[in-house]
C-alpha cells in the first residue's frame, strides 16, 4: 500500500513538472555588478530575473521604439527572440515592462529606474532617452558568455541619472578621414557608456570633410588631402544626414565644427578669393598648426561663412554650432575679435548657439554662447566672468590623442602623458580655481587624429580611456574613486575582447 501511494505521488509530481518547468532563481548580488558609468543608487535583493524565450516586453506606446531596440539587443547578445506587446494596464506578472510611471524628480529626461524582480523587470523613465540609457545598463548586466538558454540578471533596484547634461567626445575627421561606417562605430562606443554628444571636427588645414552645395570645391579640392599625403575624403550631405540620424536613434547629438579663422588651409586652397592676396596656397598635409587665416577684411569671407553655416545648420538638428576659433596665430588679435563677433551673429541668424574653443572668450561673446576649455585657464576664467558656460576638455586630462606613456607609439605628448588613471582621476568642477559646477555644461574628450589613420589605431587611444570620461560626465564626483573604478574597468576586458576592440592594456589596471 505504501509503495502504491509513493508511485502515485511521483507520478503526479512528474506530471506537474512536465507541464511547466519551474524556474529556480540563482542567488545573485546586483551590488557586485560592474557597471560603467556607475549608477547613482543600486540596491541588491539577492535573487535573479530569468530571461527566456517566453519573456515578453510590455511597453507604453511612447516607448515602442525602445522596446524594439531592447528586443534587438537581447536577440543579438543572447540569441533569444523576445516578443513585444502593448501594455495597457501595467499589471503583468511576468516579463519586462517599459513604463512612464516614475517616482523620482531627479530623473529628468535621461534618468531611469530599473526594478528587477524574479518575474518582472520594470524599466521606468520620463523620456525615451532614459529608457535607452537603462537598456545600456541592462546590456552590462547580462553575462559576457552566454552558454545556455538560462540567462539571469541579478535582482534589485537601480536609480540613475546624469551629473552633467553634456557628455561628449570629439572626432577629428579632418587630419585623417573616417568613413560613415567608422563614425557609426564610434557612435556605438559612445552610446554604450551613455554619452550624448559627438562633436565632429569637420574642417582643418589638412582637409575639408563636408559637402557644401554652394561652394562645391571645398569638398572636391579641400576634401582630397589628409595628413601624410594619403587620400582624404568627405561626407556628402546625405552621408552626414545618415550619421546625424544614426546618432539621434541613440540619443546622441552631432555638433558640427567648422574651424576658423585659423586652421583653414583646406578652404583657402579650394577658393583663391578667400585669401587676402587672392591666391590659393598649396594643399597642406603636414602636422603644424597656426599658419593659416581667413581674410577678415573681405566681404566674401562672411558671405562664404554664411553659406556654410546655413547649409550645415539646416542638416544639424542639435542646438549648437562649433566655430573652432583656436590657435589663430596668423590672425591679428583685433581682427580675431571682429571676426568672432561677426561669425557669432551668423550662427545665431541660422538658429544655433555658438560654441568655440576657449580663445573665443577674448571676443565679445554672448553669455548664451559656450566656450570649450582646452588649454588656457585664463580664458576659462574670462568665460565665467562673462557668464559663459564651459565644456571641460583640459588637454592634460581629457585629450584622447595624448600618449599613455613614453613608450606609446601613437599619439602626441605636448600636453603630457595621459595614463588611464590620470584621465579618470579629476573633477571638472574643481579643475580650474573659481570654476564650479554651475559654470559647466559638461565634459568632452577630443580625439585629434594627426597620428591616427584607422579604426584599429583609434581604438587603442580611445580604449580604455573613453569609459572614464563617460563616467566623469555621468556619475557624481562623490561616488567616484580611481581605486574602485579600476576594478570595474578591469571587468570590461571580456567585453572589449568580444567586441574586437584593440584596447591599451594599461599596467594601472589589473586586467
Ligand atoms: C591642439 S586643441 C589643437 C589641434 C591639434 C591638437 C593636437 C585645439 C583646440 N587645437 O589643432 O590637433 O592640439 O593635440
């Protein structure tokens, strides 16, 4: 009799198990996950959320595109196909929920909350960009090696929002040209770390990189060259729009820069009438700076600039237009002031806010314009006196083209070596005396490409410093320390390798 009842019990148990395989959550510690940038708040609840082919993403109508992004990313990383459903009542007992119901005012647009429970993961934000940022976090919470169809994410709660509204990187496509696909790849790197600006340095002595329909020789002649005499290139306006859209889909704004009145040899070589003597110089493929200047006295110079700004502003949806303004050593000081004042008006006329390298503060710039600090602390202080906000890019800390140390082959060293710890361990709001967070729009890490000819070389200078700049922009200073950051960075080794990124294996990091 006893045996029979045991058999019956087993049979019913088998039946039960066969009907639905009960998931067993693995205890996991969310607080131990290595996220970059580090979130504002993170509380672990010691369990895990299971992602499976039965998972469904429920979304508000407004976040449908982000639901698709999330499904596509999850599919790519895990191979699992996850369905999407419109979520009307938000009372689902299983799945991933994208929701507009947030409880924290600090989230603004880019912030998000992530509530990870055993059966439900809820992503809440006020805006699609916040959901996008949460997706970047979720990607970092997934295991790097997916070896079964049991994919778990540590449970708990994350509340996260940025410290600075402007978190950027710059790519100099003038000294060496980078293709549309290369730029898209770069945008992916920025998106991964929640950066939201890509500043494109589109013109310099060595090359003009954007088609201007009213001045076609800029691209035809000015676009041909690059440093070292190899073949340059340029973006058609259609190419540029494609880049802008690709970036916008990732909540990244493209800021176009046309550097002037110096750094203009490529334009001067394309149109003789832009030169004071009416003669075009030879194209330039060296690495010197500070020898060229637009002719400040000529009317045609401003007609030219008006056309360029008009055409480029029309295809740049962001609010900023960068006019360069650096190292104008071949322009008289008084002329420089007249020039910047006029160009500032042209930029406003076309509906944009002017940004310039820190030298522009020596002109009569409006308090709504923005100065990008790179070298002169005096200029940075003048900016603050004029109530002009700053983008912080101190070359000694934030230049991605500086060598790591004396044996780094690529890069320059005029601002010193920037090891990974040097690049990370500084606070934009304490860098220049008298300049505080209120004066700062954000941070930007520029990559000048005199020595960088392809993506492999680019990766070597950009990684692993870029994640550090992203964290400086995103994470409050009080939550950051090099000693703790470097262990999180080390854990990215597998990700970098999986992404085929040629990163610098700094001895400062225990990889
Ligand atoms: C200075 S930073 C420049 C660039 C060079 C860079 C190289 C700045 C505003 N001007 O023209 O490419 O140094 O590090």
